[in-house]
C-alpha cells in the first residue's frame, strides 16, 4: 500500500487550484462541496469557474501562476496541461511544506485523489494509487448502483442516535449490540420506502418512547 488513506477536513481552509480547465473546474467543485475557500489562478477559465467567481464563491485570478500564490494555502492542485509549470508548482509547494496534487503526474505530488461514491456523509473511496483511473471509475459506477441515496438518510439517523446515547452518558462500548441489531433489521428497506411507522416502532423498541425518525431528522438539520 503506497498511500496512507485519510479523510481531510478542509472546511474554511484556503486551497489553491492552478489551472482553469475541465480538471481544475472539477477539483474546485469538489473542494467547495467540502467547505474549502478556493482560489483559482489561471490566464483562462471555464465558464463554470467564471460563474462561481461572479457569485463570490471562489477567488479567480486571471493571470499566470507565481510562487507567491501559495501564501496561506493549505493544499495546492496543479491542473494545467503544462508539465514544466506543474513541476514548478510541485517544487514550490514542497519547499513551503504544502501538500500538493498534480493531476496528470501523481508522482510529483504528495497525495492522489480517490474516485468517490458520496451519499451524504457516507464516503466510499476507491483508489488504484494512480495506476488505473479507468478501473477506479468502473468500480465506482458499480458501487453507485449498490449504495443509493437511502444510505445518506441511514447515516444521518445512526449518527443522531449515537449522539443521543453519548449525551445521556451511555458507555460507547455498549452501543455495538444496539447498532448491530438496527443494521440487522429491515431498517434500510424501510428508509428506502419511507415507512416511518415501522422505523418508529423499531426505534421505540430499542430507545423507548418519544424517539422518532422525524424528530431525529429535524434535530440534525
């Protein structure tokens, strides 16, 4: 295993994307979904990036990259089609101890991005360590069929229940049996079909009266 898998919190962190083409646009969109503050540097930019800049969602500098652009950057992404420029971005980032990803030259960066299936807070990441993006994409498409949007609701519900138990002083080591019982039930099917009555009956059996799917969902919003 070449890479150490980690989920990185980039909320309110400044992330730099160099390159305004299709790849840079995708990276920017992904960073925004994760709550990052994104700066894009590129002489040319896609219509999507222009629109994001006009809406104030990103900072867009329509000019060539300089090392000074790395100031305050938490992560940097080199997404240009200029290999020499990407190499310079990587070297600048390394000198400043900033984690760097080079889209088409993974060996020049310190991390690669997996192919991801996202269902709310459920993230399933697939990586071939940069060896075969095509295989990672094929596996992602298969998993997207197996894990529907109901899993996002399931994660939210289980998270709300766990917080409720922890707030009431329950020992986390004692939660396993309860959550195993929930997952061994037809809970996922009932979420998929929207059968709130059966979900509430299940919750009452394990957590007592007053604990309902709607209440827990409202609490987490």
